[in-house]
């Protein structure tokens, strides 16, 4: 122990407490200086946020419109396909009826010819 400083136990305890207090003072929050541009920065930040939200809303609307257009195109293709199939079926039915009518006419004509040949 250094006797030239004339430190006793209570002085050493006080010095240790002061050192501990100084160490704890480093961790305390210090008073902040208010930025003079704080309000203008907040306004700019709010405007930027509003712009970002508007851009995102536009992107979502465009994506919805694109999806709706794709769905409409698919429905139109299905409808066109169904119309084509229906048209083909109707054409086949008309052709079948025409053939049946022609066969019936040919059968009638042959009966008429046979009857004429007998008389």
C-alpha cells in the first residue's frame, strides 16, 4: 500500500464507488440534439411512403388486370373451341341427314321403278 497518498479503507471504497459510477455513466443515454430539419425530413419520408404505396397499388392493379385478361382470353378460346365443336357436330348431323334423305329417295325411286316395270 502506498502510504504517501494517505489512503485509508474508506477512501479506497469511495474511489471504487466513484469509478463504478463513472463506468455506469457511460451507458446512460445522453441528451439528444434535435435536428432542425426533422419536420421536413418527416414530410419527405411520408411523401416517399405515399408514393411507394401508390406504385405498389398500381402494380397490383396491373397484375389483376393481366390475370383478368388471361382468364377472359382462355374463356374466349374455350367458347370458340366449343362453338367449333358444336359447328362440326351440326355439320355432321346435317350431312348424315342429307345422306339418309338421299338413300330414302333412292330406295323410293327403285321401288317406283320396280312397280312400273311390273305393270
